[in-house]
């Protein structure tokens, strides 16, 4: 089982913990009990590098509770280099779109009270 | 399966309402019952959609509503599917009448949140996302749709002014709707100058947080025919799902659940998108209307923006999109919205839509989803 704690520990090392189907090899980011591709129940953990490029993002100026002190910040979606998967997370100190053109290289650097942390490379 | 018909619809005004969640739901329900010209004792089941009853200290709304309608013995189901609760609930009501379990049912949707303030609603609405990856990493709902918008603008060479045109159109329609929340004419300039909520979306790209209730009466064709000449037939019903998180989707600018639900509904109805005269679609943010109208098959991918620029989606354009004003102007009481769309279609197809009537309309479609489209229902209606 992919737990939040295991995922967070890997994120702190710059890695992404995924689940790989033992039958067809399909990668899953989230906790699934059956393979989305083939329906198989068996998985093995696969740790991949947390590097990639930014697919899209927003800069939040009206935040949910707990994020007031970080405004403005970005929530980003990143393509991972080493798989077909994408991952999203929190990116600090992005004030305008000029700070983050689409395609910017980025990497996972941690996990804390702000969630999965992604930084520019 | 039995043919299913609509014989009545009702809504409160959408906006900031003083009444309790129960009273709002009851006002809409009574309105629908009276519109149908039936008595409460003819109702055999209730389907009640709501998300944040907890904000007004009343969950398990079904039995409370049925009791206050004087029919406490009638079974009810309280349904939550985020912003798509209303359409998902309507589907359950439809399916139970189609299956022959009941002849007449009430579907009521309600929401009451404006008293909680923007921070509460922003925070609690974010719980409708895939929280570990989205809300729990600082994404608000405007932020999730803003991420879709940035990808769309880049992929299809559209501009923020193009998004603004959707808001301007829906406000024009909402001006003609006495029950709309934001009845105010706006310009592209107003949208562009409004405060940024989540770049690239600005305040006027976003629907409001609204209170409100809507209700409809569904029944078997046999009951409808015996009862009235002014009814509407439900000819298509489809549902679909999407990966809960945006990161899990192949294309950020496509909502899979819309496509799946629409295909199922078109197939059941035996029609194609070009046969639809008007549609009430889920425009929680301006970008959503562009994505929706493409995923529903009205326009090719990336082409909705041209249609908006050319005015083809205006009231009585090629296809009238959101004649009610949509979520953007009519308002978005999230548990009620999907039912409110059906009420709008009922009014349009029975000659009760007043100044916002879509001329010569025979076929209307409703499209309503939960969160960023993780859950979706599409329904198609035909006048008789």
C-alpha cells in the first residue's frame, strides 16, 4: 500500500513513489487497488526521479485556509521525465507568469504542511 | 424502460438568501409541486441534492423536507456529488421512474453557504478536489480551472479577452432572468480589470458562491399524459467519470466525464449534437464553458473560442448556450445547480422562459459536473 508517509519521505529525497502493475507495467501515482490499464491486482513500488517540466499552473491570490502567508504562490502540474505520469504541487514565490513560462524545468524537493513541494531546477 | 417526463419545475431566486437551508429547499419544492398541478400525496419518492448542509446545521435533508411537505412516510435519498450533485440526483430520480419503481417523484437541490464567508467556502470547496494533490497543496477551485485555462490559452492561441467574452454573454442572458444572482451588464474591460483570483482567472471569470434551491417533478409518461398537455420528455440520460485529479488526465483541456456522459445521452436520445437547440452547461468559470461545449460535441476541440468570438453561442445564436445566465450570472448554489438547469429547460420548452426564450426550441440539453469534472451527468429533453 502506498501511504502518504512513504510518499512524503520519497518526495523529501526528490523522488516520486509510484505503483507499477506486475502484469502490464502500467504506472500509477495514486493508491489504486486494481490496475487502471488491465485490472490486475498486483503492484510493486517503483521509485522514480522527481524531475520534469511544467505543463500548466496557476498563481493563487485568494488562498484556502492555511495558505494566507504564502500568497502569491503557484500550484503547478509537472510532466515527469522518467514516466508518462504527471504530478502536481505547491511552488513558492511565483509572482507573475513571467516567473514561470510553460515548459520550465522543475523538480520535487519536499513535502510539508503546504503539500508536495515543487521548485524550479 | 418507462418513458420519463417532467411536469413541473420551481426555483427560488439565487443569491444571498436569509432563509434557512430547509426553508429554501421547501420553497423550491412547493413551487415545483404547484407548477405540476399535483398534490404532495402523489409524490412517491424524494431525491435531495446538497453538499454543505453542515454549514447551516442540517444534513440528512431528505426526511426533513418530506416531513415538512406533509409526507413523512415517503422515502427519500440525500445525495452529494460536489457541484454536480443536482444532475447526479436527477439521474437517480430518472432511473427509478424509468425502471417503474415509482410513477411520480420530486427532485430538489439546495445550497446555503454565503453566510460562511469567502474563506470558509474557498476552503471547504477545495475538499471536493483530490485533496492530497490539489486542495492539500494550496489549489483553490478557481486555481484548478485557472490551470486548465492557462493550458487552453497556450494550446489554442486564445486570449484572456476571449474568456471574458463568455462572462459578458452570460451576464447579458442573466439580465433577462428575474431569479439570477448577478443581474448586471458587464463589459470585456470590466472583466479584464477585475481582481485576479487565480491567474489567469479574474473575479469576473468566476461564478459567485450562491444560496438557492430548485426542484422538478418527474413522472411516467402515462401519468404525464393523464395529467397535462404541457410536459417535457426526458429522451437521453448519460453519466461519466474522470480521474479525480487533473494530473491523471491525458489532456488538461478535455474533461473525459463530459464526453462519456454526452455520448451515452446522445445515443439514448438517438440524436447528434447538431440537433440540440440550446444547452445549460457547467460554466463555473469562463474557461469551463469553452471546454464543455467542445466536449459536448457542439464544436471541435479548440474551436469554441471562435464560436464565442463570432457570437454563435449567444441567446438565439446558432446554439444558445446558457440562456438562463449560467452558473456565471444565474449563480451556483452547488447542490441546486444541476436541478436548476433542468428547471430552466422545462421553462424553455413549456413557454415559461419570458424574455430569455430560445425561439422555436424543441430540444434542450443539461450538463453539470462535480469538482473539475470528476463526476458528470448529461440529460437531453424534448418538447411534446
